[in-house]
């Protein structure tokens, strides 16, 4: 999570195993509270720094008075050492000893890394044994081993090999960072123990050590169930997975971040698929597809989603979750096609989940004393052979007790126990592949992490170049989301593979959280610029930059802690306004994603999806362009048609779909005409 966010780690005195705790409970804050917190943090940082300086000075003085010797360590500060008159090896030995003590082993040795992973993994298993008690083996173990939850598509396990390759690259990045740091430590090259200069007898303060040196990013894409609606934000399967996997990755010097950027009521395409880099970030190493409910029966959406993942600049692994059902064969076929052309793909095994659920104890027939003795993570999970429903008590205990009035506690949303089951299963998929990657590195002969990293990067480049070169979308039959008149002019492969810039108001997203969309310094889950409410926008008048607007009804949270974080915010124009404009890409987007070189000039506009297709009176839609209620221009060129492309539209002028850029940018102007009825007119573009 972002370091700028606030949380409460102890609610009602609960310990780490309680359903209320389960990690950080993110508190909702007003902008004033955020500012007060930041100011207080600044004062605390200054105070801590001042105290730290005083502490180092005192210890330094004590160190200078200690007896001479080859290497004398100080007791109070581990990174203060005294080096005898001599050469760099003494200093480098001190650094190595400091590093091993700090990290629990030598990150440069695969054998130490493997031991660290085993130790951290064993701790996680022990924790699950406590949480699931006597039912642990039946739920989590199969054929004497921890249950496997995911499969690649082909039997040759090519996706497992590619995934381990990506994880090996993360390990090598970590090792390379350490070796680069070691090249010049107080004038010594500690990679070679070379004598670059002599050292006089003196006290030396070793540079501070970091815990992690590379980073792995998981990004969750999905609908309301994966967003965790009805639960606290720290009760989603992404949150459970992050808490399980994070210590294991950190044990080998890799920071692990899980971004739950799922959104209720959203299909996976076209907007979500096309905007993956803007939503998930350019550094996403793994993206998930969990849109089974919202995509059915339109499998082209999944196809577009995984195609765009294949051209994501960071080459992420793709994991499909909950793809089982009557649409399983075509969904597997889609994954198989991209896997055969170089993309790493997995899917969640249905029989793994159903077998785990079958092993859950049924509360039916138990008295209250027996129910109370059941471990918390399986208590009230199954009643009358039904999950999270029926009596005795599964309905009432589906969600945790904190903030009982929170929104979206619907019957079709999974509760926290189901989220925990999924999340921990996902964590072991990551952990076991990480262990496999370390084992492979240990058996490979390499002295230089840089050259080994370059070798693996070259292999990955070859896979993804093959995807670019060989994977195509045929014009016939016409792709389901494009009309024939679009296909006549626009090659569908451009939408599947061409570079693009996505300027989306949807939240959560890295585009919003990093201040790129708004071009502000307000960042983070709680600190990013949220725009203004629709009520405030309707009272005002705007002519110029298009306003970022949110619906207050969806922002209100009766709970003290963070629940949902997904909001369909939008760019807004009202009939009282003049021409409103938005420039794509803006300066921040150019810095983040790079400028578009020779853009083709295809402009797609996505209007806010109305719940269940029921749009309120006055909401101007794409079809209203021809009725005179809406005007749109692109770089001064009048848009004559907004051609439907599923839930989005493609702008067209009198001569076709291609607009001329202005130095690689497109200035989009929107005007809403005055209503001839009692309903004020406005439009909402995401």
C-alpha cells in the first residue's frame, strides 16, 4: 500500500488472527485530516532525524575511545565499525557481516535465498494450520503436498518456465543492485576486495542497508466480487494474498505490492483492456482477469484484454480467475492462443476450489458449543451444504462484525472467509514459483548477475516479439465489438496491439493515484485529487479544462474504515458550460508513458456506463450527437459521428476516422446544448 495512506493496526484490541484485524484497516479521512496527518508526520520526521544525529554522534565518540583491533563493532548501532590500519578487505568484511545480519543471509547466494524462502514459507504454513485447525490437511493438502491451485494451458508447462524466468529476473535485479552498491563503498570495491586506497585507523559508519532491492507488482482486474464489495478493503482476496506473499518476497530482497484495481459492474473490455497501463501501471508484473460475470457471453472482451496484456511494456503474467462455467472451452482457447505466441498465462483450477470447499465442516447438526470450537476461518462457512448462507448462522456471519452498516453486503458477493481461501491459494502459487526460480538459479553457473539478467531478458524479448509478429486478429469474421464500416477503415489489430494513450477518470488507477491524470502533486490512495462532486459542478459553470467529477452517493461511507475504493468518476460537461476541453496526452502522461510517434489519430470516447443500462433524464449519450444535443471536436475538426464500439465509441469526421495530431497530441472539445425540456442536460465521459 502507499506509504502516504493511514491505517489502524489494532481495532478493538484484536490480535493478528482476528477477522477484524487481518492486516491494515484503512481509515477514511477528509482532506483536512490528511493535511494535519502529513504536517504531524513532517514534525515527527524532523524530531526523529535530530535524535538520530545525536545518537550517531554519541556512538561515534564511544567508538573512537574503544581499543584498537582489526574490527571492533559497536553495541548500540550495528553499522558503526572500527577498521584497523590496513586495506579494504577489512572494511568489506564488515559490510558483508552487516548485510548477512541485517538480511538474515547473503542475498548474493542462492542457497541462502532458498533457506530464507523455506523458513518464511514454513511460517506461513504454520499460521494457516492455526487458522484452519484440524481441517487444514483436508482443505490445503493433496497427495501429501500443498494443493496446487493454478494451471498453465499446455501440458509442457511453458508458462511455469516463463514465470520462473520472470522471477529469476527479479532476483538478479536485486543481486545486481547489491553488487552495484558494493562497487564503491567508502572508496572500496567490495565485489573484489580490491585495494583502491588505504584506510587509516578510524571509526567507519557503514552505509545503511535496504531490505529490498527489486520489486514485484501484482495487479487485480475484475468486477465487484474481486473488488471485495461488502467486505472491508483489507478483506479482499488481493489483500489476503499480499499479506501472505509479502514476507516471503521480502525475505529474498524483493518488495511485493498487490494493487486491487478491480471495479464493480465493469466488463474487461473495451475501456479496461485498452487502459491497462494507465490503470495497473507500467510496472505491473502480473495482471488478473476476473470478469466472468460481467463479460458473459462476450468472450471477445477477454480476448482483447489478454491481447493488450501481451503488448504491455512490462510483459506481465496473465492469470484468469473464475473462468469455469459453460464458457470454459472458448475462454481456455483464448488463453491457449496467447500462450502459444509467447504470453505467460495461468487459470484457477475449478476442482482445486471445489475440493477445498467440499472439505469445509458443515455447521448443520452442531450445537453452539461445538460451533464455537470450530476454527474461525471455517466457522459459519458452510451450512446445509451451502457456502456462506443458510442456517445455523452462515448468513448472519458471512461478513465480519466491523461496521455492520457498510454498503454492498449482497448475497452474490463472497464474504471474508471465501476471500481468504482464494487469497492464500494465490499466494502459494507465487511462493512456490519463487522457490523454483531460486532453485534453478542455484543450479546455473553465473558469476555476473548483469550478464545473466541480459540473457533472460533476451529470451523474454524473443517471446514477446513472436507475439507481436505472429498473433493477429482476422478481419473476417468481423470482431464482435466493431461495426463493419469501422473494419473497412480500421485494422482491428491496431486496437489489439498498437501503442496508445488512455486518459481515464476511473478509479482506482495508477493514472489517478500518481497524479498523472490531474497533473497535480496529490498522490496515493487517500491523497490523490478526487475532483468535485456532481452537485457542486451543477451549481457552477465552466469553460476550459473539462472538470473531474464524482457522484457523492457512491463516495459516502458509513464505516470508519476503508471499504470500497472503486469509483466510476468522469469528465463532466453541463449545458451551462461553454466548450470544455481535454488534451491527450497531457504533459504528465508524456513523461510517464512517452510521446506517441506518428499516431494514427483514432480517438475513442467512453461514456459512463449507467447501472443496468438505466441512464437518468438529461444524461446526453453518444447517439445524441446526431440530434444536436452534443457537439464534439478533435483538434478543431468537427466530429460528425460517434460510432459504437461496444461500451465505447470511435469518433469520426466527414472524411473518416483518422484525425491529424498536433505535435502528437489531441485536443478534444465537448459542448452540451441547452435542453428544450425541463431536464438539464449534461454528459459524463470516463
